[in-house]
C-alpha cells in the first residue's frame, strides 16, 4: 500500500507534472496532515535528530549572555524583541532566559517572540516557557518594529531548496517526478535563475548548485529590522560560503535514509549558503554589519564554554560527569 503523502504527491505529479525539490520539501516537512513537523516531536533520543541545546544547557546559556552583552553595548534599549527562529522544544530559550536573569534590566525589557511553524512544537514551547509569555509568529516579517536580538539555530537548513545541475554552459533543474508508481528525481529542461548567472565561472558540467528561495527574504527582513531599530542576530547552522554540490539529506532515527521513500517520515535538511544570506542582508540594508563565518566550536570557546563546563563539572558526580564532558566536546 502506498503511504498517504506519497499518493498525494504522485497524484499531483500526474496532474501537473514534476515538482521542484522545494515543493517536495515543503509538503514532506509541513503538510498539515502528513508533514514531518506537523505530526511529531523530532528531537531527542526518541526523535530523529538532536541539536546542541538538547545536549547541554551550556549552549543556550552562552548564546543568551552573548545577546545580553550586545544589548548592553547598544545602550540597553527598552523594550526590545528577544526572538528565535525555529526554537525546537524551547530548551535553548529556557536556558537563555535563566542565564540572563542576572543581567540588570534585561528580562524586564525583553519581549519574547518565537517563529515556529509546527503546532506540536509550539505546544512544547508553551509548556516550557509559560512564565515568559511568548508570542508566536508564522513568519519573521510579523516580528515587532523595535530593536531585535535574535538567534536562529538550525533553522535555515530546513528551508526548502531547489537544485540546478550544470549542463554545458547552461543549467537544468533537478525535479521530483514519478516512475512505475514511485517518486524519482530527474532533470527538467533548460532552466534559468538569477542566482545562477555568475556561477558558470566557478562550476563545471555536472556540478550541482542549491538555491533556497525563502532564505534571502528572511535575511532581508531581519537585516532591515536591525538596521532600522538596532539589535543583533546569531545564525548558527550547517553550511558554507557559496553553494556547491548536492547536500540535501533525509534523517530518520538518527541515521541517513532515502530522500523519497517515505515523505513526511524523515527530517530533510540542506547546507546553508551563507554567502547568499549575506548578499540578501546587505542588499536589503547596506548599513547592516555582517560578520565573517566562524566555526561553532571556536565561537563557543571565545564565549567561555570551557570555563562554564569546568564550573558545572565541579557539582557533578557519577554517570552525569562523563555525559557532561562528552557534551562539552561535541
């Protein structure tokens, strides 16, 4: 028997032809009845993947203190938006709020806002953050027009992407079609896209370039808010400077799985093109400052994670201690 979402996609392809990978990802992740994020809590040992905040409290604490320092450096604006894109279960936000309780005026000035598409994760966030009275948003462009201090951890890598494969001096898009009652990736006809114009110079025939249609507009919205009202944003994700190669992957039960076999049953992610994010932010708000990429481990070391790990270790015994040491090393 064909799974319900697979049949829905096959019927759509039969009626309208092959779909972009972005359209496939959107349904696989967010279909209201069968989408991955619509039907489950994907985090932790019982889920399909684990993020840094679920491993250790130190991650959220240090991110919180970094944002608090940026708030102090900018004159302690009041009120301000303390926002998160894709906050998971709210674990990181809870750690952040706890760590910043000792920063005079920070908690009183902060208005908590969460951008979250998953109804199930919104319920988990509401349980964990009930005292903070958060507000929820479907999209970043509805965040308040005031100073914005924001973190997006493993958010952009879940946004739907399109893939283009170079053929000669042109491009063809990789599309999801059907063959013998099964979903299958194939190539469409000659394709054009503004982001591909300059990529002939640094690619070869057969190379794949990924484009994330939603990422640029979100980066532009955040940049305009920060340029107009002040603030800072931390984007933490898998990726690199300039897209090259097929990075789209499906993960189920903490292991790679086939991309098309069971849509809606696996998490789908692709590496983030930080050059594209930077380009979109600077185009929208030329005055905004964009820092260079830095490895997450280096960033956390500069924030003092080793000192924090040692302080926490002094209070741990038994099985908790090796788990804490392992979390620090990750």
